[in-house]
C-alpha cells in the first residue's frame, strides 16, 4: 500500500524560507514521478512543481519559478520543496502527490494525473 506524508510547514515572515519534505512509502522497485500542489482558502488546488523519478526533469508554475526548487532523494524515498523569498500569496496548504509513472508526462500540472496524495501541510506567510 502506498502512503505519502508531508512535513515542514509553518509560519514564516515574507522574504523567509522553508523546506517541505514528502516521504513516500511504496512497494519495492516502484518508480514514480512526484509533484507539489497547493490550495489556498476559497481557491482551487493549483500546481506548484513536479519532478521525474530520475530528477532530470523538473517543472514549476510561473508563480514560483525562480523562488522554489524541487528535488528528491530516492534512497530515502523523499521529495523536497525548498521555498525561498516567500510572500503572503504563497500561503496555502501544500500537498505532495505521487504519480504512477516514472516520467512526469505532458500533463504534470493536472491533479488528476496523480494517484496518491498526502494530507497536506500548512504554510502561512505574514507580511
């Protein structure tokens, strides 16, 4: 059975940094792309970043490009999201998602492409 758990959220002032972690528990030899999404109150869930199994391919939304970095350590079954220069618009619940294929595919930004989701971790940025 596959489980995904996020950690690392918290309260930060604008301009600060946070690093989120996502730990995946899967069957041995599974290979999977992963993604980060976020959902602010009253808004739809939106794509933040995605990374292929090898880490060679990464994608970002325009709103976080240049500020956020996605990475992974497959030996630890963990994905990370380094978030720098945070602003209040980054306030949201951040979700980790796992895709059933090693590649991200062309539709990496669509939540429906991901099979497993974590419970989310809250990130709040004050001005």
